[in-house]
C-alpha cells in the first residue's frame, strides 16, 4: 500500500511527510480497515 492509498482508507493523517504518515486514532480499529500484510511498521504507546 502506498501513502495515497492509506490516506484514501484512513483519511487525513495527524502528520505527514513525503514518506511517512502518523495517525492519532485507535490502532485496532484502523488495522481492521486496511488490507492484511500492507503495513511494514507500526509504533504505538
């Protein structure tokens, strides 16, 4: 999945650069919306 596709699924991110999107939302709910094996890295606290 590229960044444009991610924005199309999850909406506008809290922060974005040319190669990074940061979302402030419930990660479990967000992961339900995206295709399996489409995220290479997640960081949560």
